[in-house]
């Protein structure tokens, strides 16, 4: 009988996108007859429903909250009734492994982090020798726990689908035909404020794109980013800037970005979506570590200003002498050179490290 396998997907958009090569590789090793289910938070369901290697998307029941003992037990009962015989736990949290243990899934694989090794039947250390691998490579490494000579695919790809294309056609109706007009997608938001490049800087890039390249700009993000994008739009030419933040789910955002010549944004989930749909992207990396979380794409450029306190994993900048120095020292001119280069118009002469 083919394996029935469930994968606990990561919780954040960027991590969820970086897990896509894992699903491709899982299908190659499990075979076409195996049933692969993806267990994910509801906001990520639209992303995973477009992944051909996944047979079933199971949304976590968050009626009791996203975390906590009651939520873990409730979701474990849901899984127990589906009789899975193998499970991969991509997040490194204790609760995600506990859920699979309570669901009585016989084979449970994951990283030995957060004191959860006893909940897994087989595990790998996360970040051996203190070195954190790229997030996508970390997910792929778990396949060796099931298959000694696992075949790995490192290609990151995502197709938003026909329905997303139809909806974006409607959203962009009235926009000038951009077949020959360069379109720049900008995502100025991020889950953490200390990862956000300054809004006037994004506005300066948008204005230069419009004035110097005679292009158009589309703003993308979650619903929570709408006000931020409104502020950015009023700083530029209203006719050439379309704010589509919060206009749809992740598949819609991916389709909007796919139509752009270049995506510019922070170290956020949208940058990873851009990489997955094949759009050239320029990413402003502040406190994060590009070696671990840079977009998994050869057409992505990461711009950073390394400082003594990076990488930093805090939710806010702790420095009082030079707050957010890792971001404030990234100049508009430097980013502009990379944006234009990515659009195929010039060669950057950057002093920043990539």
C-alpha cells in the first residue's frame, strides 16, 4: 500500500515558499502513488493548493487559537482519524512535533530542536556545529531520514494558476498596457518593523522608475500593508502607481508579481514569492542572515550593509547609538542601480555586499 504522508508546513510565507523544493523532492522519492498531505495555517492554503505534488491541503483548526495545548490536541485528533503512516515536521517548534506524536503517526521526522527529539522517531540536528543552513536546504535534509539516497530537487517554482490570472486581469483593468511598459512591483512591508527599509526610500525608487524609465509601479502586500502602501502611493504619480496590497490571497499576490519586470522589497515572504514565480527581485536585507533566508533563486539580488550586530533575530532593534544601522546605510542610489540592472538596462556599480 502506498504511503500516506503528512507534512507540517512552516508558519510564515517566506518559509512556506522555501519549502516548495521539499515537496517536489518528496514526491520524487515517495512515488506517484503515494498520498501527500500538507498541514498548514489557513492563510497559506491558497499557496499550497497550487502545488501539483500535494494531493491534499489540510488547514489547521485555529478556532482555539494558533497555539496552546488545546489547539494541539484538537488538531492531533483531526490527524489521528486520517491514519497517516509517515509525517515530516518542517517547523522546529515543540508543539508541531507533539501534535504528530499525539496523532500516533508511526514514523515522525524532523529536526532535533526545542527539546523535542523524544517526540520524533528519527531526527537531525538543526544547524550542526552552530552553522544554520539555508532554510530550503534544511527542509530538504529531512528527506534523508526516510530515504538514505534521497533524490533532491532544488528548483524553486510556483505557478499561481488560471483563476489567479483571471482575477489579476480584472484588478489591473484600466492600467496602461504594459507589454512594452516596464512594471515594477514593490512590497514595502514586512512581518517585523525592524526589517523594513524606510518608506521615503521606496517612494524615491518608485518615482525614478516612473520618471526615468517611463514605467508603472504596482504595490503589493497583505491587507495590513494597505495603509503603508497608500502613504507610498501619494508620494508618487497617482496615475502610474496602483495599490493592490490586500487585494487577494497569496496566489493573487504571486500573479501580480509574476507580471512585473522586477520586484523590490524587504526580507519578507513576498521576496520569496517573487523568486518562486521567476521574477527578478532586489531584496533589502537588514538584520537577517542572507546565507539562511535569501530568496532561493539565481535571479535574486540581496543588498545588505553588514554591521557588528548582524545577523540579529530580535523583533526590534536594541541599539540606541545607531538604530537600524543595517538599513539606514543602504542608499537609494545603490538600490536603484540594482533595480535598473535587474530590469536589464545597466550594470550596477554597488559598494554593498551581496
